[in-house]
């Protein structure tokens, strides 16, 4: 996520990075963006969220987000969203809120965005509308670093048995694997 879309788009084009969806800013919409393809074939979505009713809470969260500097002079991000694709978006929404305890910061109807760190977000996408389809085999595992890991581990072992919680790992709905590590030095 960035508020420098024209600059990022120019940089990506100048460096001949393949583009899947071009940058086409729209007046009055909730967000603008473009999608590039990295050398590994992963889609990289550069996106700017704008003042819009569906983004009210999200804009307040992003306003306080620290800027993440890059090695490219004068270009930065204010966070990243990992998009995951789901058959049952409501089931996943309940899991993120009731089990994991995350707060919904943006509800775009077919996507639900949760803040998981000062600059990190998870976006749940209804597979019927997203860029990708749901797949049983996952291309990623989600990891979090936790302060006071022993307390977390004790809590998770007591309350997450239905999700096959074993130290450091949890199997969530739709076969997503969540890993937890201690952030202690």
C-alpha cells in the first residue's frame, strides 16, 4: 500500500517489470492500483486506498501507519496486505474475529481486511470475485511473531484444540496453516 502510485508505476515500467493490470486512476472510487508480476510469478498489487465510505476505519488506521522505506530513493510503502482466497468468506471472517481476535478495518463486501501488525494486513477475498481462485493446496503459510510466547502458547493450547493447535502451528479453516514464533531475542 502506498500513496505514491504514479511514481511506483513509472518505476516499474522503467524497469520493464511485466504488468498484469495497468494503472488507471478513477475519481470517486475506494482505491486505485495496478498489478505487476515478480520474477517468481507472484502478483504484486500496488494499491492506494482513498477516502470512501467502505474505507473510513481503514483510512484512520493507515494514517498512523509508519512508512516502510525501500532501497529505491523517495519511494516507500505504508503497509502490505497478504490476500487469501476463500470459498466461505463469512466462516473465515468469524475465524479471524472470534478465534484470532483481529479487528475488521475494511469491509469491501467481497473482501475483509484485518490489521495484524502496525504495517501488516490480511485480506480475505471471496474467490468468486478475486484475481485468483480458492485452492486446497496453499501457496503460503501465515506467520506471526508473538511477544510473551509462553502465555500465548498456553492460551492457544487451551482454546484452539479444534484447530489442531500444536506448539507453533494452527490449522485454520480451509486448510490455511498459521505459524507462531517468539519475538523474544
